[in-house]
C-alpha cells in the first residue's frame, strides 16, 4: 500500500533517473523465475547516489515512525535490503539485524544475523516486492525466533495480486514508497516511455507469467 502519491511518483522518478529501474518493452529481461519482463528493478543502485539514498532513507524512516512508532529493532532482508535497512536503522537510532534466505551451513548456522531478544518489536525493511515469498520467509524466521513483527516497509512493489494474497494470508502489513502504477504514471507523464510502450507495460502487469 502506497501512503503518499507525491512520494510514490518522486521515488519512481529518482529510480528511473539512475536506471535502478529500467523499462525496455522491446528488449525484455528474463527474471530468475524464468518470467519475461519489460521491467527490471535493482534498487541497490541507489546506494551509490548519496542524495537519492538519503531521500529513500528519510522517507522510509518517516513511514516506519508514522506507522509503528519506534520499534525495538529494524530488520533487513538479505541481501537486497541490508544496505537500506542499515540506513533506516541509523536514521531512527535503532539496532539493526538482517535475515538470510536460509540458515548458514557452517559456524553457528544463523539465519538471523545480529542481536534479537524474544518478544522485541521488529519492522522489516525490504527493497523490492514481487511475489512476496522471500520477504515473508524472512518474517517467518523472525517470528520463529520470538520477534513481534509489526509490519514491512519496502521501496517498490510490482503490485502483483499474488503478492497481495500472500501478505494477507500471513497477516503481514506491507507499505511501500512506490509501486508499478505510480511508476508507469510518472514514466508516461515525463515522456520517459512512448504511447506504444505504455500499452505493452500495462498488458504485462495483467498476466506477467504468460507474457511474451
């Protein structure tokens, strides 16, 4: 759920500006899942741009505080959200931990890195939501360690219905700075994309698994 249309469009504008989000309907990308897609999103690029990094940090920190007050801990989902998660934790003056996709196969075999006490309130930071499975896997690991997960704040979501269903099923609240609808609106208004490309981008979102 996007809380502020102005912030959503500004975030989309900045991510397009630095090619953290690429829109190439004529030359589709292939995701790890095998899906063909006219969009590719790598929000980690923004870590290399201090002004944009600071904008995202401040807006995410504001969302966390406005929605949840100050939790006990900020958790980032590895690896994409470790960088931004640390920045948000720093902005709020809070401890930071991160969650691996699965426990390490050696040493202490941790899945959660950092110090977490049973019963602590945690807000999870994510960079990108597609189906939501990896993000919710991190929430599950935190809950298994006794954390009270207040919700999740992410930079961007594709807005797939399957993600909405997954988050609702697990009763996890999700808020994002921006989403696919605001991205396409911003790209169209600023003539970043042509009218013919707009049609393709809108079609893809209807059934991304079967597209192309």
